């Protein structure tokens, strides 16, 4: 099921992240190129985020877009691990993957017997 993004929840996350990083509202507003009033409106959910401001916030707050939008913290190491796994998988052809799946299926059948 698709979740609708809630401006108040996102604003609350932005505020909490800002406070955790010990950054003043005026400082963060300046860093992302908006007025303090606009940032306050973002934090209270009165206005939404533009894509540009979302990306700037993630950079300045040193967090992922997932963390701001969904409240899901993504471990940087797990991102690196996923990237490595994807690069390894990219070395295999579709045929390699199909053969590996067939071999696993044969082992599964032997174990059931």
C-alpha cells in the first residue's frame, strides 16, 4: 500500500534532525537558501518541501532522503554493502542467475525426498 507523505510528519522530522545536530533554525535556513519563516513553516507542516530544498536539507543534516520523508534511518554501511552486492550481481548474466536458481531448486527437491 502506498503511503501519502504528510507535511506535518516530515516537518517534525526536519525539526528533530535539526535539533539533534544542534543547528539553529536561522543557520539551517541560511544553509538551504530559505528564510527562517519559511523553514519554520516547513517544520510545522504549513508548507511542503520542494525537491531542491529536500536534497539540500539531507546534505546539511547529513541524513538520507528516507530519513526525512519516511523516518527510516539508512545505515551508510548498508548502503555501501548494497552497492557492492549490486556491482557483484551486475557481473552475472541472466543465464548465470537462471542456472543458479535451477541448481537451488534441484537441491531443494533432493532435500524434500
